[in-house]
């Protein structure tokens, strides 16, 4: 296996200069370009690392996460005096990645290096016949970044378009439809039902744990009964506040006719996204249509690549994995017969 330092995957921000050699600023903030070619990932100027495929044992089957992740600020603070400056650099890098129509789009080299990493660590070569059977991705009418991302991976599988090369199966997922009459958001959907639902029980468990964590420092100052009363009061306040936000989100979803958490949630999107289930579905077939499911599980193959552009909470990846595993269950398959590789270009 090659070491990380041999893959030249480092990303170093370079302060942009104009034709006269003067540094460029926008709204008093420096504007950066990004250099991708260098051989030492430990360079303190680098803002990200390429991570090995690591098995996620929260799933019954063989699921591996790999791709890029931004470094923690503590890893780069010698080069970037403030966390605000580091956040600005990360934001500019994301924006350049979204510029997919650019002639010198920087995403292509990042993708190539990550897939090279997959080959070195798991002996999975997307250019080799029958190594990856299908690619699953969330399709978007507006997110050209992810569409270009998937297109590039597919072109690497069949780089010359020769007949002897296989065509990789692309299986898009889309947002599930909302039903305005659906007032049962907090009830888990049935196994044969494509209904979005919100896991209120898990939220209640998490809020209780957060209260205990946040008030742990008070435990020695009060009796056990007094401490429990403080926790219960805080728990009720937090739960009521969160449920009010969720209800407004759901009302807004129904009004707009589509599932889009960010349409209302804003900063709460990250917090609540993971509690929604079945908000993605396969675009071209219904999991619960027996014949269609059996046909499409053959298209999946045993080695599956799930691709998403930017991963902030793992929620989209986990949702796609859950839907794939649900398809396997419906068709009577064994999850351990499959390998799922989850690739994100930018991780949290």
C-alpha cells in the first residue's frame, strides 16, 4: 500500500496576485487560489488530507468511507493565525470546487487521487473490468457539482469508450415526494411504505444525553433529586423548542411540495437532518415493486460505489446506504455479500 505522502494529494492555499503582483482582496478578505501538487501531506500549509477507506461497523454489511477531510484548526494554526481566516479559506475552496464549468476545474485531480487511494488500499480499480459494478448518487437539477463529479468517475471506468470495457451502472436517487395529508411524521413508516418519517424517539434520547452532559458540572452542588429536577426542566424546554422548529419545517415542506430541510432550518439543518428517514428514494424504480427490485438488485452488483460531493453530517450517505440495504433485504439478499464504498470529495 502506498503511503499517503506518495499520492500528492495536498491542497495549499496561495494568496492570489493581480497582473501587477499586488495581492487581491475581496471585502477586505484575501482571495486564494489552490495548489494541488506537492509531496508531503504533513506540510502545515495544507488544509486537508486524503483518508484511507475505513470500515464503518455501524452497518451489518461491509461499508467503507473514504475521501477528503478538512484538517482540524489545531493542525494548521501555526500557518493560519485565526480560525476565521481558516474558515474563509475552506469556504473559498468549496466555491472553487463548485465552479465545474471552469476549464481548469480542480476537482478532477482530487477525484483521480482518491480513486487511486481506493485501488492501493482495497485493490479496487475503477478502470479494471468488474471491480465496481454500480455507482449510486443523489441527483440534482441545480447541483452541477455532484453531477460532474459522478460523470468524471464514470468516464474513468470506461476511459476510451471501447466495447470491451463495461459500462458502469449509474443508479440515481432523488428526494422523496411529500404528501400534504401526511400528519403522522413521528410514526415510523411501515417496511413496505415510501413515507418520510422523523425519529422523535431518537431525538428525545439525544436531548436527554445532551442535558446530562451540559449540566454534569452541577451534579455535586445539588442532591440527586434536585439535580434530576433541573435535568427534567431543561429537557422539557429543549424538547419543546426543537419540536416547534421541526413542526415549522414540516409545515414548510408541505407548502413547497418538496423535501428540502434548508428551506427553513438554516443552521438547524445539520442538527435535524439525521432524524429524517426515507427522504431519498431510487429514481427509476420502487423498492417495494417485487419484479423491479429483483431486476435492479442485479444491476447493483456486489461492489457498489456511493458518491456524494460534500459531506457535513454523514446523513445523506447513511440514508443512501440504508436504502441500498433495504433493497437487499426486500430481495432476500445477504448484506455481507456486498461491499459498499462511500466516497465524498469534501468531508467534515
